């Protein structure tokens, strides 16, 4: 699949390339990004080079991962967001935000834009969000974007060789007022 470009009220979401290597490298030096995400730590320049030159284009080419940088109109990198295909009709969202841009709602805005695109253009029926228990910033973004936090999964994330518990949540097309690609039959309610 060829990369797409999305826009929101405040952001331009596009694939990243070699011209973005420095910005990705600099943002990923943040200890919180290295702690809470699966980016390598320490994060070397060669990691940023491989990310923009190989990992991102390969994901788009084989439709396994759709990665967007989200940028201000000035061209400044705000953060990265990836949508990784997990199974038929299910994708998992992951993101990080450059330290100086946290708390402005940009990542929520980007998450909603990419989720809408996935629901309407990729026939996705479920976007999952997972974050290590304790990553309050990621959880706040997911909740503001309308994800339903469904619980805690034990030993469900491997971060740098260590198994960790994670929160899991989902966003469905109906949460955004959109139709599903496939019929959805929720479980019957249990009597109280």
C-alpha cells in the first residue's frame, strides 16, 4: 500500500523518511519514550536511520504497519503513531509524543484521525491500545480518544526482554459513529 497523508485541525500526519531522521533521533532521546515504549535504549542514530529508511516503508509496502509522523504546520515533529495489523480486522495503535508537545491533545487528535482512516479505508473493526501498567500518559490519551479500557493482561508486553503487565483497551467504529465492516454481536448482558 502506498503511504497516505492525513490532516486534522492542527496536524499533518504523513509517513517519515530520511529527512526526518534527526527529528526522530532527537525526540527518542527522551528517557520516558525509552522507558515506556519498545524503542531501543539507548536509542542510537542508526536506530532512527533504520526506522525511517526501512521499518516504516516496509510496513506500508506489505500493509503490516502504517506509521505516521504527526507534525505542526511549521513542520516540527510532534510524535509518531503506528497502526500494526494483529489479525483480520484488528489493528493495534502505538504512539509516542515529543516531550515538549505533551499535554496539548495532539496525540489524541492523531489517534482519532488514524482510527477513522482505518475504520473507513482499511475495513478495520477494532483498534486495540495496550500500554504497560503505570503508563498514565498513554492511558490518558487512549481514554480521551474514546477507547474503552477493558482490563489488565498479565505478562502481555515484552519490553526490552522483560515481561510486563499491560492495560488493554479498544475503539470500535460505532464509538465514532461509523459502521462496522463486519457484523458485531455483543455478548448478552448478564443479570445483576
